[in-house]
């Protein structure tokens, strides 16, 4: 995941609610990355 490669922190927090809600990656410094779910039908 590209945003994680740029971090120098060792601890990352991942907040999830369920499989269809956005998730959030946070660290202790001013950094916030929103993960948006995608439904792919095959």
C-alpha cells in the first residue's frame, strides 16, 4: 500500500466498522488515509 511506504512510524491504527464502510488509517502525527471499499462482481 503506497501511503504506508512513506511512513516512518512503527505503529499504525486501522479503524474499521464493517466490510462496506470506509476504513481509516491513522498514526500519531498529522496523517489520515481513508480506505474506500469497492464491490466487484464477477
